[in-house]
């Protein structure tokens, strides 16, 4: 049942992205004027959008074509009722105008109602710069597929990712055990017991912090989960074996924040940097954006933005932090100069070991050289800078939300357009070569 529900949720998400991409694909397909990087990327996206590659893709597109009015109106009403009064008080945009904005921005730019609030489009200066923004529809079901079609280096599998990093001498969090179908492998299996330290458990294939658990070591082989559940070593191992019957799990020692970041930690949750690297025009990895993620509220396990955390943009040259915010879809937190739980200052704070973070991100990308774009999760720990994960389809909401500008106002947008143009040119060249070959074959026959 769980796998079935996950499959349905995944398909529903893809249908929503196709619905969001519909106005973009229509507008870009009808317009051939202009030569800006954003227009070039959107024309390539429109061609990709209208050429589904499988029966499943066709089905998703047909469902989106039928249901987009329902999706638009339902999400618009729900989110306006939830956020409208608060936004009206904070920004002076009347509730009715917020709803009208959402309808208009979907028709003109493919912006679905959640992103009206995520990108703060109730703020007129941001609405005026809307053409600089990239949507999840354009990236998740467009740009990323085009750029990484033939990529083979392991990013989606956390175990293979760790092995690949070890082979290339990259600092990572060690793997204590891999559990799958009730079987245990790795150092825990060899030692016959769990490590006597704090532990962190997460799915081998997962995203957004879903399914992650933190187990703090108490003493005498007992562990406590963040919600207070206590188990002895045998009980915890039995629990992990049972969990692995549904999905493979990865067990690692829990690492702690660098001393300069402990006051930005909610109950000891690890604060990680999402650093985006992209291959530049000369073929070299380049850090093009970065944010610091922090846990808030009752969450002391993960810092993920889509799990309710907050994030702050990092100035790439200086390592200084901007004001922080949450995802913005349910307007829990306004823009924050201080951490809402600890009171620690955020704005203007300098990240420790920032040059080491940048160097590690670019060095790591070189080890995954068949990738154009990678989103790295990097921790600055007590022992130094370490890789946590790599993401082949990194979230762009976090960058555009806390950076308060679209990707085409920064380095990443034009670089993505550059690579999409190269891929499109290669595909056209291949098609031309194939057509010429067919014509030569017809003449010779």
C-alpha cells in the first residue's frame, strides 16, 4: 500500500508540473522573437514539453490538459484563504487581488498558486521581474531531463554515492551499515553490534529528509529517538531490520555542527549548506549559488526547507548570510534577522570555513563529471567540511525564495540556458546527419 501511495503521489506531482508548464510551453512555442538566455531556454522547453517520450508521459500530459482549471482554482482558493489575510496585513495586497494575481500569473507565466507565495509575487517589484524566474515545471520536467539524459554517476543511491566519493578521496560521513530486506551489511555486520554513538538513519533512495531518524546514544547500549522513544541496541537493530523490508536504509554516525554554527541549530539538528555547482562555459565546475539551511520548531532531526526549515542566502564572495525565511507557502515566518528558536543572529553572519566549502563543492563536481548541474548538501562539522549528499535535480525554490530574485538575475540561469542551447544544437545536428544518411541511402538504392 505504501509503495502504491508513493507512486500515485509522484504521478500527481508530475501532472501538476505539466499543468504549470502548459502556459509556458504555449507562449514560448508561439513566440520566436528575442534572443535572451531565458527566451532561448523556454523555446527549448516548449519543444521538449510537446514531445512526450512514453505512454506514461502522454497520459500525464492529457490529464494535465483536462484538469488544469480544477488544479488552478482549487489550489488558488485554498492558499488564498490560508495566506491571504496575513499577506494583506503585511504587504497591503488585498485578498481578492491576491487571488486575481494567481489566475493572471498562471495564464501569463505558468506560475501555480503555491509559487505566488513562495516567490512573494504579491510584492510588485518582484512581479515586475518575473521573467527572471525559473519554475519547477521548467526544471523538474524539462531542463534537468535534457541536461542529464546520459549521466551515469551515482547521485540517487546514497550507498553508491558514498562509495564513489570514497574512491575519489572526498570527505563524507562514514557508512556504519546498509540494511535491505532485513539483511545488514557493512561495519555493523562485521562488528556484530551498533556503534556506541549518536546515529542517523535515512532511506538509501529518498529526498527531502523523508524517513530520516535521529537516535541519540544514552549509555549502556540504549538509544533515544527525537520523539522520546527509547530502545536498547538489540531493539533498535531489530526495528531497523523491519524498516528495511519496505525500503533500504542507511545507518551513519550523527555528526555535529561546527562550534560557530551551534546557536543556529534547533536542538542539535545538523545545519547544512545547499551549494549549487554548474559546469561553466570552459568546462570547469563553478559554485553558482549557496544557502544555509536551519531547523526550527519541534524538528530536531533534519533541516530541509520543504520539511519546514528556514534558509539564508550566502554571498559567494564573502560567505555572509542574508535574512532567512521559510518556504513561504504557508507564511509561518516573516523575514528573519535572528533564529526564531535560539535568537542567534543570522543576517550579516560569516560562514566558517567558507573557502573550504567552495573548494570541496567544485572538487566533488569534478568527480561526477558527466553532470552539468549538482546540488550538494555540505556540512561544516566539528571535524571539518564533509559531503552529506549530492542531488541531480536540485530544488530551485530555495534559491529564488531566499535570494529574492530569479535565477536569470544570477549566474545559474544563463549557464543553464547555455547548456540547453548546446544540447539542442547537438540534437539538431544528429537529426540532420540521420536525415542526410537516409537520403543518401534512398539515392543509392
